[in-house]
C-alpha cells in the first residue's frame, strides 16, 4: 500500500473511532429507542417503500418522485450490498464498545462498508428531490435520521455512512441518463397577441367529447355556464368530430371566430385539423385521461382556457401534416387524389401505435419513461418488420416515429417537446435488418446508450417522404387512421394559434395572427 494511502486510511479510522466514542458517551434517553426504531424500519428499504406508496397516491410530480425513488433504491441497494460490500470487506464496530441501551438486539454480520441503509436513504431522497424539490426537503430529515441511526446503534462507522450516502446520491443522479427530468410540463411557444378576444365565448364553436376521460362526467353543461355566448356541441359518437365541427362552422359562417374542443389528444387533433383548414385559432379544454398536448401548451383546466379566450392571448403551435398517397409507392396516377391527415403530437408507421397504447395503459402507475421502456420490450418481442424506402434506400424497420417538433431527450426514448413552433419534424426509427436488432435495441435502452446504437437512427427535417414495400397503416396521435403505400410528412405552412395565457417562460417575438 502506498504511504499516502495508508496515512489517509489511518486518518479515516481515527476519525471513525473518535465519532463512535462521542456517540457512546451520550447518556441514555428516549432518543435511543427512536434511533433503534428508525434503523430497524429501514431494513430492506421497507420504510422507503411505505413513503413511496404515500407519494404515489397523488398523480403528477409526487407519483413520478415515488417511481424514480424506487428505481434509485434498486440501483443503490444492488451497488452497495451486492457489489461493494463483497469487494471491500470491513469489520463492524465492536458491540462491547457501546452501551447496551444503544445497540440492536440482532446486529447484521455482513461487511460494514458501505452502509446499505445510508445508500438507500440518500438514493430515495435525491431521486424524490429531482422530481420535486419540496418533497425532497420533506423527506430529507427522515433520510438523515436513518443514516445517523446506523452509527448511533453501533452497526456502522461514520465513514461507512458517508460512503453509502455518496453511492446512493450518485445512483439517483444517474437515473437521469435513462429517465430525464422535466422541470415543467409547458413547452416554449411564440406568443400571439392579435387573436380574437372571445367575451363569454362569443364567436366560439366548441365541441365536447363526453367519451374522453371520466365516463361519469359530461363537461358540456359546465362549458355552457363558463362560456354562455359560445355554441357548445355534444359529440355524436357515430360521427367524426372534425365532420361535426365543419358542419357547425359552415352553418354559422362569419360569426365563427375560433374553434374549441373539450376532450383528450385525439379529440384535440380532430379539432386542430378543422382549425388549420379554416385558418382559425383553437381553444383547448383538457378533459381527457392524459392530455399530453394540453399540458405541453400549458392549459391545465377549463378556467385557464376561459381566461385565455377572455384575454385574447394565444401561442403559435405547429401542425403536422401527412400527405397520404393512395395506391402503392410512387404511382403517378395517385398524385391527383392525395389525401391529407393532420397531427399535433406524433405520427408513426409499424408497431409504434401498439407501443403508445401500452405506455398510456401503464404510465399512470409507473411514470412515462418506465412505462415506455416496458412497452418497447413487449412490442419488439411480437413486432413484424416493415420495409420502407427513405432517401432512395430500402430499410427494414420495427417502427418509424415522426414527432411534430423535436422531442427530448435526443438519442433516447422521446419524452417531451421543449418547443411547439420549431418548424421541424423529429424522425426516429429502429432498424430490423441488423443482426440481433431487437436484443441490441433493448440492451442499448437499458444501458442508456440507445443514441449510440446502430439499430437506432434519428434526424430532424422539414419534410420526409416514406414509401412502403407493402401498403401499411398510418397512426396519428396514437390512433390508426389510414392505409397506403406512400406518405409524405411535413409541417403545415402556418402554425395554429392555441389560446393560452402569457407566461414569462415563452421566447420569441410577438407576431400577429392574420385571420
């Protein structure tokens, strides 16, 4: 051993013994029983699982904090107990050096270094703080108590606890590589001040889809009360939402100054299609189950939508367009009958719609990224390759993802959009014509290295033309909508104004909406 390493080790040992002597000299008090209780409660991380269950009872940041905390505990426990303890064995403090009123009845016999309890405590608290700093501060005193208790009851040296806490905190921070932290649900978008003001909803035709979200709640009555001057339609389940809106707008013609929708992402996409065609601004009332688009825009409830229409404030949001070419491939006769589909969030070919459905089914319990990762594994196991032609080259892919705007993080599972008006498409695919492509994709995902895998490809473009060897199904915003042999993806020339109150986090200059 090098002399400087020996000196450093001796200094650590001396410091550990000094701390243990100070602790053993404390007089008996109820504090001893409290430390024993806290230390025992954290065995096998049961204390943290209980706290995670409480946090998971609430949706949003609290539930994501619980999921990240449990993930961090798993990594920290495996590292501290499964890897470092066997590699770095160390004797625990001698029970004879501590008074009986401080020691545990059945002290552990494994290596003292590092403290697994401290690792789990630090991992959970750091992970919770990543999702919610306020919750992290609330949990921190309990974590500190658990860490100190291991020294107080005489089963660890102080350096064991410090090392364990460092391991746990580091593991929690490392979870960001696989599961990025999103500080706000709202994406950046260019403010538009010159949209029509709609007092009490005057000039607004709004359709309410009572099949979205809670089946026991029909928001139409509340919408009529909140916007008494608006025309509120109840969606007919036997008719497409965009067709109903088109008919209502055509009937009222010049009176209509904006189009609105109450529902989930599918309903919003249908209404946005009409808004884009009619060159009208859009009002979004989130009443669906997940409301991804509404959260991106920054509209969280009905009142925010009402306030924005009354203030005449909106932001520019890109609208994705798919030109659907009937027939097969580049048949010139099909060009005259090209149909158009619109999307707000994503379009896809291959197995991506199945992946989205599984992710949405599981994300309420696990969080978005863990649900996506699990769904990807399941979908790849049973997927069939799709042959596509991109840039004049034929490829076999498991899925093709087209995002309306660049998604983050790059080189990983697409999770969110930082901007709503970039004018670009985010194109990603997983190749199926590389040996062991499914296994390589899953392994790269688990290692946080998907962006470095030859199976994974990503680019940002203004337009993408895709030809299929066999006509296949197109999905937009998670719904299968069309079958064809060629699709051209692009961003609409004009963004759709979406009503949202102005906030400080927007960037860009105001630009009037010329309706």
